[in-house]
C-alpha cells in the first residue's frame, strides 16, 4: 500500500484546501503539522500521524520544539525528512519572535532583555550564553552567541566575551543565558562568571550593565538584585 496523502482524504477534511480558502488561522495545530508532513502511512492517514506527533509533547508546541529526532523515531510514518520539516518550521517560529525588535532598539530595563530573549531562549534544551553589545545610548549594536552548553567559568571566559565586545566597539555590554530547567535562579557558576565579567569590564572600561538569566516564563537580573 502507498502512503495516505492529504489529497486522498475527504475534501472537507483537507487542511491544504481549507488553508487556501480560509487562511492558516482556521486550521488546528494538528492540521498545520499534517501539512508539513504531507503523507501518512499504510495504517494511518496524515492527520493521525500528526496527532501522534503532537501527543509526544502532551499537545504543547513549546515542548515539541525541544524534541529530538529520537523522540520521533517510534512514530510510524515519521522519518528523518518529515521530522526535519516540523523541526525547521518550529525554529522559524522561534526566530520570528526574535524579529520583534530591530537592532538599534534601546535597552532600558531587564524586562526589555526578557522581551528580546524570553520566547527565543526560554524553551531551549541546552544553555546558550549570548552577548549584547550596546552603544553609548544603550542601543543594541550586535547580538552574539558566545557559547552553547553547560555554563561554567572555563566555558565562558572573559576574553571571548570582551574580544567580541571590542570588535563591536561596544560602550557597554549585557550578557544573557538560559536555564533549560525553567528556573532562572542563579547558580554558583552564574555568580562566578558574572564577577569575572564585571571585573574584566572595569579593567577594559567596557562595563557589564547586567547579566540576565532566562527561565521558562520569568527572568533573574543581577542588576535588579544589586549583585553587580
């Protein structure tokens, strides 16, 4: 038997046709995933496969975006190519939230930082450490990924951060990283890294204005907590 395609489902149930006729907002999440998958398999149509794919995350797109290819391996009808399509679509959605602001936006508060990074980093499965280089008006000159992995003093070294800041001609910097656990409370390593960066910034006359830790739905600011 061949794969069960969207074109072989009843016309009234075809998500592609409803997409054309009524727009994407008219479709359910399962139907949108079905469009990305394109086909089902011999024992299940594409809507059924899409439903099973979403079920592994308990119906949450945020959790689905953190799934690995291995998580999809047990779903009949979902191979590497189809899993890749869904993963790419979710990543596009994540990046779209990053375009909420343009460069040259002014940073006024830690909440601004959370607005810039919260939806982008709050659901990541690994820690990312990023640098915001600012001009004299606290406007963003550059947003750089410094490292990805476990945050500690050996992984995030001041020379890597300030080499980038000097290249960007930064007047000051803000650093940001996420906690995959969802809890933004700073760890001992977070505090040690912050002190190293603050001390180095004073020597180089490129002040560290803040270190913001991103959680699932909240943040911790070293500046707000008077720990800088």
